[in-house]
C-alpha cells in the first residue's frame, strides 16, 4: 500500500513545484510581455500610416514582409509614435 500512496504524493508535490515555477515565470515576465505587445501595436500603426524607419523602403521589401521583419529601433519608435500619433480616449457610456 505504500507504493501507490507515495506515487500520488510525489505527483502532487511535483505538480505543485511545476505550477509554482510557471506562476513565478509568468509574474516575472509580465511587464516585458506588456511592453512587447505595446511595441508591436506601435509598429503596426506606424506601418499602416506608412511611417517606416529611416533607410527602410517599402519598394525594396519582398511582398511577404511583416512589421517584425523591419528593423525598428524601440526607442526611436516610441519617440516617432508620440510625435506622429495623438491618442484620444472616447467614452463608451455617458457616465465616463
């Protein structure tokens, strides 16, 4: 009877250890993930407005190019985005 009980307890402990590790990794990287998502959104908007980085010509890019293929500088992208795009928040309900 010791074998099955040990197996179940071991699997519960191993599961708890793995869940704890994944939860810590999720917590530790949440700011980086949010920053990368914001940068991807900025890249897409600047590409849609035809505001590519200096030296990037759309004519020289293959048709399968995505915004991830363009050499964006994150610092310069944020500066250009703030000067070119005005962020406006519209209320959804009258109370806002």
